[in-house]
């Protein structure tokens, strides 16, 4: 049976001008190249090359085979390259877990930009303040803040985030602004469940870290709900500075006890494994980290 690889090898010999040069191009022993051309000649029943100590000369049959083979081989090579290029393009679905308030600060226009650059990629968002089990739920990447408990996951730190104490002008007008940390115990504080189920906030102040007991009539399991409750005048809350910034600038919220806050909370991109990471996932991670670092938080 005719081996088409031998025809391709014959074309390489002709274009290289010698068995030795073709062998160097192909990474094969020169005697192997010569033997395979001889096998091709035997199979075709025609001499393709006249051999001499100085050069190779094509026979009429050799010129005819070379002419007929060159264009098809080039077309096959181009088709293979095109297929390889397509296979290298990011494609498939990327499942992303993020906090419920993620799109309060991460712009949807950025998602549109990513999808326009990667037309073969689809993104599925899982938005919740509950910490997803990446393996069990088939999550490709998660955006997380705070301590990372699962050491089996790969985490890339995007930057750090801070949280500040805030309240609405309506609440402060009705209840007054706390003047010292102990005053928080006299105020309604909007807390999160389960994160604040212990009823205290650990804050950093002039004298270092301090725990302050807090209580209130409203608690919620998402930061988005905490922010909305604060805007509604239901109490003092501790929210990420990233979320607070536009609300403070618009006057919808005011800082309470500016000497106290939470600083240096890590923000991470987390994913199950660095091995054989799909191109769609690695492209999304790189894109998202760049946007967050450049536009959202301190790196």
C-alpha cells in the first residue's frame, strides 16, 4: 500500500536538494530518508531521482510526481494549520461563582468585551454569597474574599479590599452619629448571617484590632441586602469600601467612626487545578484579574 508520507518525504528531498539536507529538516537519519525514497520508487515501479556523488537530478517521472504532489501537500499543511489554530482558540462554557453583589462593581460591559474577543466562549454565572464547592458544583473559577480554607484549590490574589462603617443620613438624623466605638452597642447594626452570627465585628483602629459587640433588628445573608437595608435607614453596617465609594460620593451614605475599618482582606481568583486548564478558563481568569486590578481595587 502506498504510504503518502513517503511522497511528502520525496518532496522534501527535492526541495532540500539532497538526502542529507532533507534529513536535517525532518530530524531523521540520512540513510532512512534514502531508503524510504527507494521504497517509494519500488512501489511505483519508476525511478524518481538520478543519484550522483554531487547532486540529485529528477527523472521525468520524478518531475511529474513532484509537480502533482506539491500543491496538494501544501493544501493539506494549510488545512492542518488552520485546524490547529482553531483548536487553540478559547471555547466552551466557563462556570463562574461570585458574590451576589458582584455586578454592583464589576461592569457588565467588561463581560461583553470578553465575549466579543472570544466568540466561542459562553459564561454561566452563579451569584451567591454562599461559598460554592467548586468540585461538587462543577465551578471553573470563583471570586472570593477573605481567608481561603481549602488548600487543595489554586488561588491567585487579585488585590486587597477594605470595609468601612456606614449609615444613611436619615438614620443618623434620627439616632445621632456614634462618637466612640462603644456607642455602636447603643445603635441598630445591620449584620450578616452566617458571617456575623457571633454578633461582633473585628475592626482595626488607632490602638490596633478590637472586637466590638453589635446587635440590631436586621440581618441578611448577602451583602447586597445589607447595603439596601443601610440605604433604607435601618442601621449602621460594615460594607466593602468598593461598594461604599459611589454611595458615599452621592451622599446616600456617610462614614461612621472613620478611625475604624477592616483593612487588607485578600481578593482571589480561585480554581480547582492549574493542570490542563482549558483556554477559555485561563483567558477569563487573566481578563478578570486585569480588570479588577486596574479599575476596582488596590493590587
